[in-house]
C-alpha cells in the first residue's frame, strides 16, 4: 500500500528566482509569482507547509496596467480614526511608491494569516534593475510571460 507524501518544514528546498517587471501586465505577473511563493509549482506541494521559493522583482516602476486602470484603479488605506480614509490612484502610487503596486497585488493572492505572512517575507521588490541578492544566484522565472 502506498502512502500520501506529506512535506515537512525540514525537507523544503528553496530556490531563488528573479523577474524583470518591464512591460509585464501586473495581474498576470502577480499570479505567477504568487504560485511560486506558495510552492504550488512543485510536485511536493503541501497546503499547510510553507514550501515556496524566494522571488526578486526588479524594475517595479515599469509594470503595465491594461485599459484605463492607471486612472480608475484606487488604492485605499485608513488611519483608524473617523474620516481617516486615504485614497490614491495607480498613477499617484507609481509616482510615490511604485514597489507597493506590485507588493499589494501579490499580497492579495497569498493566504491570509501566519502562513501567508511567511510566504510574503520571501518576496523582494525593487525599483530599478539593481538588487543586493547576487550572491544567491537567482535564475529567471520561466513561468512569467
């Protein structure tokens, strides 16, 4: 009789991937990156184990949005006080915090809770083409088109 394979935290092998976000559509890139962060691209995927890989995204300021999303898509945050809702369009976010556009898109596709927090910590988003992770020898992520 065969048993179902269950991955453990000790048996996880992590790789480093790099994605150049230049002219990539935000949502399509975010889904591919979220799959890698979750570990669903591996045959050893186990839902309750954090078995994903590290992902580095460079050139976050060059990401693409389709249609009229640059002016219509809104980003919200709230101070916690009455009347403390702040809104920004995607164009304003691109001017002030371009890495947050990519981070929030990917964060929303990860599980909520401690497991998703651990997955999110393995995401590194940089404005520009330079990153400090050359020692990890990241390879290009083949899934992103």
